[in-house]
C-alpha cells in the first residue's frame, strides 16, 4: 500500500554521498526532474520520474507539487531554542558600537537572559518555544538541535531541557537536546570558577540519568571557559555518555577546534578565528565545522572562512544559532542566503550543509538528511524552479509545503486576487 504520492515535482535535489560530506564533494547533489515520491508509513518507498501510476492504488492520496522544487527537510544543527525574555532593549547600544562588556554592566548581555529564564515559568517557556518552532517550520526546518545554557543553575538548566522535551512531543519538528551549562560563569560563582565547573559536571550526571540531552557543549573562548576547562568538562561528558560539542574559535584562535577534534566532538561551531592548522585538523577528522553566519550578520563581525575550510576538505554545516543575544531570527532561509552571499558557498554546498551534514553531526543521518528510499519523508517544497533562485531572491519565505514523516504539516496560503490583476 502507498499512502501518499507527491508528483509533478519540477526538480528534486538531494545529497547522496555517505556523510560526512567533505570539501569538493559538497558541490555534488543528485537531481531528478519531473519527479515523484511514494510514501508509506512515514517512509520513502519509491522515487522516480514521470509516470507514478504504477505505485498508486485506490487509497493513495495524491499531492500535486505543481512544478515546485523539492529538497530534504532542513536541519538546524545549532539553536538556543528555550529562553525567557528578549534583548531589544540593548539593540540601540549595539548599533551605536557600545562594547559588549559595557552592555553587560548596564544589565544587558547573557545575564539579562539568564535572569529572565530563571524567572520564567514552564508554561511561559513552552509558549515562547512553540511560537519559534512554528516560524522555523514555515521556513522548511524539520529537525533542530536545542541547547540549554540560559539557566546556569541546576533547576533552570533542567527546566530548559524539560521544556524542549515537552514541546518535542506536541509539534512536528524533531528536537535533539544539548546541555550547555558551560555557556558562561554565573555571577554567583564569579570568584570560584572551579566550583562552578564541578557543578556543571554534577548537573550533567543528573541530565544524563534523566535522558534529557544527547550532547554537551562548552563555550571555549577568551573570558569564558579556557581550553583546559573545556577539556575537563567535555572529558567528563564523554565518560558520562554525552557526546561533546564545542563553541570554538569564535573571537580568538585558542585551539577550540583542535579540542573538538581530539575529543571526537560532533561539531566545532562558529570558527571565525580558526587557524589554518586547525582547519586542516578538522578536515582530517569527522567533526563538522558548523558555521553560523547569522551571528556574524547581527553582530557586524567577520564571517567564517568557509571557502578555506572547504578547500582543505572539511565537512561544513550551516546553522542559525537562533538565540536572543546574537542571532534573534528563526528565518532559516535567510541563514542559507547569508551562507551564499557572505560565506561564498554554492547552492549545492549549502544544501549539503543544511541537510545531510547536520544530520550526521546529530547522529540521525540514517533517518533524515537526504531523500532516499527507507528514510523518513521529511520534505520541503520550495516555490522556485531551481536552487539558485532560493539563494538569489533573499529575505522572503520560498516554502510552498512541508511534509514531516510523510504528513503535510505546513502549506503556504496565497492571497486570492479574485481574478483582478
């Protein structure tokens, strides 16, 4: 039995290499014109071109793609989904060029979000997260990674992860959680860093025991966590059974990417200041170089050198870093367009970077990340004839429809002009 056939797809484009997809191979995709996909029980059972009727029976539902472009559901491999409040009150200071440390002293910065998140109720955090997830879905995102890190205490860190777990059950986007208690040193531990690191590891054990996270992340940066502290925390994470990730080389090159490689981390993220030597090290590993152009755009900072990473053969991912302080946007297609215009990535490289490579770093590439028989039918129809158009026509939503596990979960509504042009 075939439950659903999506037909009259103008062009189907998908990654096809075994992940992680590296360097020059990120320019390669599979294309099928006048395509159809047959789906049963949420899985893809056939992909073809032209006549689909051999797969149709009397109970099959047909969906006419009307010549639209089809790609795999987008996977956002770096978000900070759950947090309280917002930070627009510091926006004017940011635009005026006031240094972050001064904004921090005025009550802004990460500690403003920590305060709001600690004060927020479970229901308030859920409502806010669900609103963001609805927007993400409308831009074609079908899976995300969601970090904690705005509690910096056991109660709130666990609450953030519990919210992610709760909303995962009641909306279409799959959420994979990361514990990031090592996002900053909280004010109450400012004079005893060692004690806070011990607290982070203790909380980690509780989170693992409760199955609230798959990964653990550390912000390895000057003024935040040192390389040695990062190693201490993530070595403990591995021993506990959490998979390491590293916020690495964002502002200064301090070896964060090398730590990620040495610890076999799933990803090294940001990388605006990564050294050439550490680029080569990443390329020789299976750690994803996860680039976050939305952060560079919002903060008016340098962009990561995606071309150099690709030229040495690294596996590159592109993610939103959705958060209240440095990338407050759920528009994932804009992130892709920034990857094209600012990271100088080709449309094919970007498609690999927002589908199969993040699926690999989230350890779900056997299920999602490409359009292939046996995989989940997580699919996006884009109102475009080709992938280049999606990157060229920026700042709008190109989504026509989104399917999650073979179910239509979003469809764009178009204004009816009543025949008057």
